[in-house]
């Protein structure tokens, strides 16, 4: 009787640490990388995300480093090409927006996928299993991916100046109408969206100067919506106010650290809302002037 012999899996190549790549490319010093890694661990976020958020590296530099780390190609300016409907259907709009991914091509059982974050391996495994394909990853910036999503899923482009307006994102109809009326009475131009996905589809054409968004919504919640738009240059510094039913000190801290300009408690009180809206517009005008 012979014993079962199981094949030994080939060892996976060791990936070079992201911080080491930035040091080798002269973008960061070893000391700064060590401090940033410690800070990222304390915040429970990845180093790449921290570097991009605080602006120590550009989105292009991060994409280049991730491409080196994961031994994949970097891809740019791909929104200008056409993509078959059957390929776009493989990645639903909600998934594309939430995870910053875009389907490039399907060829002989291989699906090319533009990704901003190649570390989400569970997601990629699920996509491969669902469609019975092998994924071929291409790293890109979130801006490039959002351009492709806007053009090929939504039929829109990311460009052009915006008029002074507010985009209000709230899934509850009564709350949405009440908040909109308060703002309109004060002379603000208000457009509404019923959830984060609806807001994402409208933001390219509306080009608002301020967004007010609920925290908990179907499809894309407030935090996910903020994450989806924060690397679009036109909207990167646009103030976003979070509406939440509860605001503990920890949640207040998290909201501000994630990039929200301010927050307002629900049920919304008129004075508190208008104070925060005026403060947001004043902050933007101080940075860019009244005509920006």
C-alpha cells in the first residue's frame, strides 16, 4: 500500500515592502517610512492609503510603487477606449465604484481588471470564481478608474467648472425634503440624491461646491461615498458634511480624520445645519475665492 503523496506548492515570491520601494525611488527616507508605518498600524490602515491621504506621495507614484510591488503593469489613460457591454456587465457599477475597479477586456478566459488597490485578494478571488475566469491585474490611480467609470457606466466626463450648489444625499424622503427646504429658503441651489451611488452618478454633471450626506444608506454609505470621490481632483478639497444620528467623541474624531469637513446631528436642526453650511462655504471661498 502506497502512501498518498501531496504535491508541494511552489513558494510564492516575496513582495518587496511598499515603504522600501519608496525609499529606493528617493521619495521617502527610511526614518520617515518607519514613523509612517507605525502611524498606519495605530490607525489600522495600510501604508499606501495613509501616504495618499496625507499627500506625501502622488496617486501616480503610489500606483507605480504598487505595480512594482505586485509585479503587474501600470495602466493610464484607458477611459478613452471603448469597452463591450458584456465586459462591463461582469463588474456591476456599485462594485466598480466601491472598490475602484474597472473591467478592461475578456480574452480566452482571462479578465483584465484595472485596480487601484491590488491588495484586496479576497475580492479578486470572488470575481474570478463567479465568472470562472483568471484575473489579470493592471494598477491605476483612482482618478483614472473614476474617469473610466464616469464615461462608460454613466456616460459622463470629469471636467469643467461647477456653479455654486449643494448636493444633498439622503435616502429617507422626509428628511431629504426637510433639509432641502431649509437650504432652499436661504437661497442655496440644492440637488438631491437618494443614496451614495446616485450621488456618485450625479456629481460629475452637477459639480457641487458642497455635499451633505447621510451616514447610513443603501448601496454606498456616507463614508464609502467620500472615499469614492476624494481622489477626483475637481472634488478633492470640496467640503463634505456628514449627517449622523449619533456622534460620540470617537465617531466625531473618525469622521474628521477620514476627511469630512464637519458633521450635523439628526434630526437636523435648522440653526445647526445653516451654521455648518455657511462655515463650509466660507472655508472654500477663503481658499479659492467666491468665483471658484
